[in-house]
C-alpha cells in the first residue's frame, strides 16, 4: 500500500478513556513508523470532561473537527456524578448520541471473538464458547433511542417512541449481508416480530433483499430467545443484525464470551466519517490506576485501519495483540499474578507492531522494571 496521510480526531473522554486512548495512539504511531504512513492526531473534548470545561457534552468545535476528520477514535464517556441524578439536564451520553446522529453513523459493528488463550476467563463453559466468532451489526441512529420522548403534564407517565423507516433498515441490512458473504454465509435477524410492528417491518425489509444474496442463509430469532442462544450455543452465530436497543443489550451480553469487556472493539460507520471505540465504558473506579485494559481500544484502532483500506497494517496490529495474549502481557483482570500496567501492555503491542522479535527484548526490559522507549 502506498503511504497515506490521514487526520484522526481523538476523543479521550472520561474515566479510563484518556489512558486507553494513549495506548491506541502509541500503536497507531508504530504502524505509521513501520509502514511509512502519516497520522495526524487532533485531540478534542467530549463527554463529562466537555461539560466540565465548556458546559456542553459535544462542543461545536469537536463536532466540526469530527466532520472534517478521516476518522474518529473515542476512549469512553460517562461520570458517576450524572448517573444517579435522573433530573440532570445535561449528560455525557448526549454527546455520544449527538455525535452518532450528526455524523450519520447508522451501523455499529461489534465483533465478538473467543480467544483461545483466554477461554478460562469467561464464566461460561470452555466447550461452549471455544471457536465463537460473531459479528454484530447494531442499527445506531434510529429506534427507541431517537424517537419522540416525553412526560404527561402531571409527569406521572412517560413515553419513548420506537420508529423505523424502511430505508434505515435497508442500508444496514445490505452491509450485514455483504459481511456475511465474506464470512460463513449466515445472517441472523434478531427482533421481536411476534409483538412489535417495527420488528415486522425489519423482517419484511430484510426478507425482501435476501434474494440479492443467494449465498447467505438468513434466519430469524426473537430477541428473548437470542439472548438465551448466545449463552447456550454462541458458535451457531455468524453475522447478527438487529435494531438499536436490542443490539445494545445483546452485545454487552455477548461480551461475556470474550472473557473481558476490555477486549472488545467497535466501529460505527455511516456514509461519511466513521468512529471507532471500545465497547466498555469509562470505568471511573479504575481511572489513573494503570489497570485499564487498552486492548479494546487498540483493536478499535485496527478497525480504523481496516476502514482506511490498510488491511495489512490492521492485521499487523491484531497479530501484535495476539502476541501479547500469547505471552501473557495483559492487565490484571486477565492475569492477577503477573501484573502489567495499561502502558506496559500498550507499549508491548506497539513494539510487536514494529518488530515481533524486538518486543521480546522489550518484554525483558519490562521484567527488569525498565522504562519503555516508545
Ligand atoms: C454503547 C453505550 C451507549 C449506548 C450509551 C453510553 C449511550 O451503552 O455504546 O453501547 O447505549 O448506545
Ligand atoms: Mn451499551
């Protein structure tokens, strides 16, 4: 691949967001060095940190920078001081929802992989989860998240409307079918078509384009059953497609298969820019302690490279992550005995991107308590 020059907006956000973002940026810089690409990083505020600094979770300058960028890398947002206050008018989450909507990021793609080295870390039985490889397509800019919402005059009742238009379903369904064509040729639509009219529209619409993808076997599951099947027999799934709210729930559930929420990346794409972020939240209890797992954000950076068409580079990052897992260079939730910090895991992976052999030397340095070079 010829060398490229790209502008990446980084939104470190709140809690452990800045720590995990630093490591992903370190890895992207290593990719730039190794493959001769130029990545320009532009740091902007979003989330609780933006509320604290300028009074709004998604400042105009941040949105404008994201619009102009080739891609956006996000750490995490959220702060407990807003979670327990149902009357709070301004919330960090509004920043993320506003960004998704404004950038038109209608498809959220969440890969769920059971890593062989980590099977024992899942609370689920190894023989059930081994070999799991699911790609979840979650619709991200419609449904109940964005429908009309409100309260009655006496405030004693409330509503959230769930609406979908056929076109909103079509655009993500095509992406999901295309992904299934490059994988194991199976697509499962998750809905609640026995109860909800929006779900019946999803079924009808997805069914109507299925003939365009004759190599893909399409099946359907009600979301309650899907929630059970993900735990009982996750290997049965290849690509799963679902609406916003169901996707939010089943993707957190499926993350249990991977053994740590700290491993799971995601990409949110639309017709223009794209956003890459770990599935986990801001984990405020861990802030500043150096225990946050940076791998989910680093793998999100790999998805960002895929998005740029830098496939070899993205594979190199994924190989480097595998190498860290093989060597047990992982944060405490995965290895309480031999403890590595967020920064040590990130720099080990960055070294592995530059040169797997070289990172052996680096690992010895970590053992000896020496500081890292990158
Ligand atoms: C996610 C999160 C968000 C969502 C929150 C923070 C608004 O849970 O990305 O899954 O519900 O979409
Ligand atoms: Mn969620």
